[in-house]
C-alpha cells in the first residue's frame, strides 16, 4: 500500500486548462472519493494519477516515488472502469488471471491469486461461468477481482456502479466498502453520486471546474461546508437557499416574512446573503404563506415542496403532516442555530 500526493497538478488540452494546480494528500490505506458535477475534472484527475492522461505541470507521487512521467504499467496502480471490459469467450477464472498470464506469472501463482480474489469477492461458484451468464453486479465483481490479483499499491475506480440498477448499486456499495475493510488498500473512487461519496469515503474531495472546493470527512463536509456550492452539493435532498439581507443585527428573509438571529458574526447592514436550510432541519407549521406545489410520501418519511410569493423554492422533510396535498398553504419553523449563511457575492460561508 502507498499514499498518493498531488502537488500543483495541472492539465491542459491545448490552450484550455481543465485542472488548476491541485494540491492533495491521500494517506496510505485511505478510501478517497472524488465527487462533483459532470465536467468538473474528477475523471481527468483520476486518469492523471493512473498515467492515462499526461500531467501538463506539477508532480504526482505514489508513496515516495515521483510517477509524473512514469508509464501506467509501472505505477503500481490498477483501475476499474465504468464498463466491465471482460473477455466474453473466457471464464471468470480466465478473465481474472489473464493479465498475470500475459506477464509470464507462473500458473500456480495465478491459481493462488485468483482463488484469494474469488474468496474475497464471493465468486467461487461462478469461476467456470462466462460473462454472459453473470448479472451486472457479478461482472463488476469480476472486473474488481482482475485488479485484486495484480496486488497494486493503489486501486482506482472510475464510476464503477453507473451501469447498474438502483438495487445493485446499493449491493455493490456494500461490497466495495467490505472489500476496503478486508484488504485495507488505498482506494481512489470517482462518482457524481454524493450518496456513494458519503457512504464509502474516509475522505471526500469536492471538485468544481477543475478546482478543489473542499476536502474532508463526509460528515465534516455535511455539517461545516466552506461555501454555498459544497453546502448544496452534499446532502439529499440538497440544502435550501433563501435570499436575505442583514438588518440591525439580524437577517431579514422576505420569503419567510421574518428576520432571524443567526449566531454568527454578521457583516454590515445592507449586505445580501444566502440563508442555507437543510430539509431535515425544517418543520411544517399550519400558519404561513408558503404554497405547497408537490408532496412526496415515501413511507416512514415524506417531503413537501413549497414556494414563496417571491418565487423561491423550499423542500421540507415532512414527518408531521403525511396527508398534505398540493395547493395547501403552510409555514416553516426551524432552529436559527442550524441556519447557514453565505455571502451572496463570493458564496463563501459566513461563520
């Protein structure tokens, strides 16, 4: 196992720069997830670590080795892609051991490594099947097994669950978490799904337009976002944002028709801010002027979608009013200490 270090890593395609001086330290044995919207540079950054994309400037280290200009095969990494890329005419056993066979590894060693990977991934009963006889989740496990037998220093995953249905995604999330716990390897995982990031990661790296917005443990990012983008990206449903203005030591929020005393050091009067409120921190009240545009009942929990007279939208986790219908009028209550403030111009958190 080895950690991964990026120092001022830059990627350009001609005159277009897509990765902007990334500095990042991934510790040995850590499960690190790159997450962000489409086009933010997360897969490009992963491919730079793998050596599949040339690093324009800066340094990439795996362990103590500078691998910035090292060929992919010599970096000690193994990658699992979104597509399984299995040989259809080979059995599971043959697919998992094929890379070792091409590298001249003795047959006894290949047999031993395939057996160990099969045990870890619970593939023993499928070893003599071909990919066509496997489910999507089983095929992805075979693809992961193909990387395990190589014994890499770092495992790289590029959106490996994107092709699976919802139930299989949950199952494979559990399998990947179990795999990390069992083998303890350094893993770097790319996804656009923040639920995957929250449930798998020791450390999350949130990217936007080739820049790192924030790095931290999942719940640290959830509870203490640095800016409006991070606050809105982490959490499902996402954080609500209402416009407000600082007035006489409080924040006036027109959509709510009230001023709130947020326990932070407020900027000067007249400063425009965004007030961030998470759906689970809000409760519905019977008195209010917010219009219910839609309601979802999900069994033990529900969500009410509200709109103010100013056109601002609000999602509220609803446990108290399961019979609520579109067209109703409600208000909301919340603890001001749980409100987040963000500068309207810079979108930076006001603490």
